[in-house]
C-alpha cells in the first residue's frame, strides 16, 4: 500500500481541524429543541453521524446496563465501550459483564486506577469505612474519576454517551439530552425514560437485568458501597455511598468550582 502524499496529509489535517471547529460551534439550544423529544435511537444515530469514531459509551455493568449497550451497539457496533473497573465490584458484576461482552460483541476498553486496591488501602486505609464524604470523594477520585478522564483523553473522545436518567439524582434532573462536560459533548439518550421504559426495552429484546436486581438492588456499584432497597429508604440513591452522597463524580463537571458539588453527588 502506498503512503499518502504530503498534500493529502495536509488535507486530512485540515479536515480534522475543520471538524473540530464545527463541533465547537454546535448550537446546543437548537439541538435540544430538535432532539429533546426524539427517540433514543434517533439521538444515538445523530451522535454516530456527527461524531463518528470520536463517540464513546461508558458503562458500569449496573442493574440496567444492557439497555444502553444494546441500544448503542445496534446502531454503531464499533463504538468503544469504556468500563472503569474499580477492582471492588461484586463477582456477579464481573460475570454479568462477561455475559454481555460475549452476547453483544462489545468493543470494550477497560480502565483502572493507577494504584491497585491493595496499594491504595496500604497508603490511605479502607476509605469507605471512614464514614465521611471527603473520604468517599477521595476513593471515587482515585478509582473512578481519574481513570474515566484518562480513558476519554486516550480514546480522543469528542462525544460521550451515557445511560443517565433524570429521576436518578438531583444533579441529573438539571441535565439536557445534549450537553457538554469538560470540553466533550455528552449525549443522554434515555434521560427521560421511566422504569417501565427500561423494563419494556429489556423485555422486547430479551435482555437481562443485573443478577442483583432479584435481590432487591435498584442500583449497584462497588460491593462495599451498595445495598438493597429497604422500606426505610426515601430515595433509591440512599442505597449507595452509605447515603452520604448521590454521585461518584464521573458524571460531574470537574472545574474547581463545580467539583465542589461532589459533596452532594456522584455515580
């Protein structure tokens, strides 16, 4: 195969520069008016057409993960799937992940913290046992936020698909279906879905819930920071992070000012 000519290389560079300029000039207000009530499939298709190989999907292989994984890979099969593996997931999550990886032929990209679980515990202790928001934030920064930011950078992501739903946390109620986070476009195809929509999609496509769903879990993350829903819980997110916060930080802007909101939210 012959090498591209210098002129062609210049043209490709200019094409990429023009594409980046065009992406920076996207009108979010108009786009949300257009796609605010569009189907989830239509939004994913727009993302694939607009961002091409720059579009990625993140997953935690949580309770309803099969929905977004099936939805996205049906439309754009080669989409990179980012999985931040904390090293503290329940065995059932790893087996559930294996099941979906094989069935959906996922283009999986696994990212982990630079510190192993043992090294982190030796240096900082078992942070989840300290009972403070500060310690939980430190844990999440090490094991989740930094690996996710590294993944987006290394994969040169320009658009990030996520399965966030507005009813999950206070922060997510403020989001639009198309937005930005740290300079990357954020697409949320199922933002306005209800639990019945999730159930109908899973049933229609014969997709599984996470095994913990049958044990009363409505959301699941690390083994030490997740529990089943109880009659005393006023909100589903009470079952995560010892009820001290709602988000892990992956889906929160990380500017110095906005990062302060970690004290009241995270994945």
